[in-house]
């Protein structure tokens, strides 16, 4: 599928979900809301020490949430538009969107399916630049990123056999757009992931054969692909044999062949590895695989455990990624998913559980996501080593969320070697480490005390060039109150602190910012 007209195609798919859901939805809810947030900031332009300017900022937000589910369609998410108005530094006045939508439709019953997503958010251009935890404080490092995906796929069972099949075509687009008066020079990108497989499980033995083709275009001009823009293609053919050792444990062996065509280099060769999945009970899952690839070992390990009042998750992985794929993955562990997992035992019904999660988040004022690494544009395929641990602990009046993360990414060639700095296409050869904590204590039936803090340190992996041995440290912290004035009206007030401390070539550009804020949100 060509990367032209991504907005039109994704919008059409989501519109189809809306139309079908409107006709079939068994549970259909649209929730419009408005909000106002007043902030005083001590350093509105995130200027270095001695150049700070204070300002009052009024943020007006209009939003609509949608949740619909029918027999063959689902549509969930939200769309919001925020206007920031500055009392003194009115050159910073801006309007920006926030979109998070997921839709799926069963176009032909039990055969043809279509998934589509649209995500629009504000993020950062440079890994070593400032990363304030709100949009009130102006920084030239911020821009608006749009990520869209469209995934038609076929799946079913071959005739009267026990062989299942799936043919899936995932398409991802990213579009970088201006935020306020700050321009960005980031190109648009496109990636395509095509996967087809056959699989069967008879008794304890099972098998799977698959073909996977991944293509990445790091610079899309006028919606078209051209050879001058560069293109990366990875093709794999793989077979997997599995054995169900007992009801809880499955082990597997895998082998195949890959062919990799990069911009300047290429390689091909055998791949091989092993995997396992262990589910001792319905609350605990541990699984993963290891595989030898052209860049060395590739692996993924996942572990999760839930109890009625807690949820735990840990992941470690090594593999390849690109800009559109990394942006299509939600930033940070989703707190709502943690709560949904923890509430599963107490509230088996999904609809009732979703409502309980929404009420809990509103009452406690916990952040929607946990601290995580930031995704950046990369002009090449990135080899990533990642690990994260997160958990949520829920009490009668207290709630605690916690996360730690590690992400090392290196631009590589088709032979698996790290590209020299001159060919990397940006400062994306770096390592991010950090974490975050969120705490909520219920003071009364309607009011909770909320505290959040996060830390992210980014260090350069290169030892030569303009950013050799460079590092930056970003700290965000806040304390406040979250309260409800009525069934549909909520309020918040508090103080926040942000610190930016770069080193080496950026030394001396660090600063601190203190904000005081209060706001009200009303749902209709």
C-alpha cells in the first residue's frame, strides 16, 4: 500500500467504524467535555538562569470521548483541542490537538477485518533538549506528531481442517507538524509490515510457518515514495515447532532465513532460536523467545502478575524498530490497563470494569500513563535494547504507581554494524534511563491528594562528533488536590516543578521552572 493520503484512508476507516457502530452498537457512549486551567509559571519560555520571565497562561480545552461496541465493530478514544493564551508573552499563543482513537470492523463476517488508529500528540525533536511535562512552558524542542495506522487482514480456518491462517497488512504513517511559532524540519515517514502465516495445534504438538516483510521509508515527500528518499526492506521466512509439555508450559524451536536490504548495505542468512510460554494460573503469565539474527541475538521476555489490589508487569527485549512503529506504540504503561487487570477478579464484567476504572482514575487523579522513554525521529533502522518494570498497588484510600525503564538505541547497517555518526541522520544514537512514581491518598469522599514525579536521563552513545559524551537530565514533579464538585464536574489545583540539566556541549543552558495551577473540567 502506498503512503499517499494516509489521513484520508485512516479517516475513512474510522468513519466506517462510526457509521456501523451507530447502527449496531450495543454499548455506545459519547462524552463531550470542556475544561479551563489557569497557570502561573515562573519561566514561561524555559530560559536559562537569569533570563526567566513569569507569565499567566489560560488553557481552554474542548474534548469528546467515544466508546462504542457492536457485534462487528468497536470504536474507542478521544479528540481534544486546547487553546493556550498568554497574558504577557502572547507570541506563544497557540491551538493544538490531541487525538487518541482506535477502531476495528469485521467487514466480512469471520473473514475480513480492518483496524485503524489515529494518534496526535505533542512530543520532542531532540533527545538532548528540554522535555517539560506540560505544554504551558514554551520550548523550541516541541512539535506536534501525527501517527496513523491502517491494518486490513484476513483470518480464519482452512476448510474442515484445524489449520488457522492470517494475512495481515499493517501500514504506519507519521506526520510532523508545527507547534505554535516553533518550526520543525522533521520529514514524514512510512512503514509497512506484511505478515502471512499458517498454524496448527494437534494434541501437544503444534507448528507455524510464516512470511514477514517489513519496509521503511524515512523521508516521504509529497505523499510519494522515491528511490532518492531511501528505503529499507527486511524479509523473513520462519518455521516454529511447539510442544505443550503440560497445561501450563509450552516450549518451541524456530528456524528460518532472512534477507535484508538497507540503503547502503545488505545481508542474508539463516535465523534460529527457541521460545517458551508459562501460565501457571490465570493471574500469572511469563513468556518469550530468543533468536539469532543478522545483528546478533534478538529476544523478548514478558512477565505479568495480577492480584485483586495490584498488578505487575516486566519486559525486556532486543530487536529492530523504526520511527512510525515506535510512535504507534502508546507512550508509557497505560494506568487504565493496569487498573483493568487488577479489577478483573473483583469485577468480571468488562463494561462494569471499564466504568469502575474510569471512576477510580477520576477520583484519585492518577496520571493516565507511567513514565517511559521518549520516541524520536530516526532516518535509519534502529537496534534497540529495552527493559521496563512497572506496577500498581491499590488500597482502600491509597494508590501507588511505579515504573523504571531503560532504552538503548543505535542506528545500524544491513550488516548489523553501528552506523558512523555522519550517516546516522540525527542524534538518535543514545541511551535513556529513568522512572516515575505516582501516589494518591483519598482525603475525603470527593477529594484526593496527588503527587507525581518522573526522571529521564539521556546519554550519547558516540565518542566523537558534536554530541560525543553529551547527556541531559529532565525532572518533572507535582503535588496537588483532585476533587469532584458533582457527578460530572471535577477540579484540580497544585504546584509543579521542572528541571533541565544538560552537560558537555550544552552545559550552561539548564534552568528550573515552578508552576502554580488550578482548573475545572465538566462533562455533558
